[in-house]
């Protein structure tokens, strides 16, 4: 399994490390995951992305990655 595949692994409800880092406002972890191929647009079972789950200040930073 490649590094990018591991970064984007999800559990049954679609949650992954990326979304957890976003929810808990861990911009440092989000940066690291993006550098290693993390998918900001991947959605969980409810259709929420990591950007949707992040606090507003981190959402702004994350949106800069997808431009």
C-alpha cells in the first residue's frame, strides 16, 4: 500500500485521519497529510468533506489547497 493510499484510508462511516485532524483544528496535521497526498474532497457517509468539518479559520487555509 502506498503512502497516498494510507493517508486516505477510511473506516466504515467514511471517517479518516484527514477529517479527524480537520475537526480538531490540527492545521499542522492537515498540512502534513496534504503533502503526502491526502484528499481534501473525499466525503464521509454523510457527504461531509474534511473542509466541511473544519473550523472556519482552518477551512479558509484548506480551501487554498484546492484552488
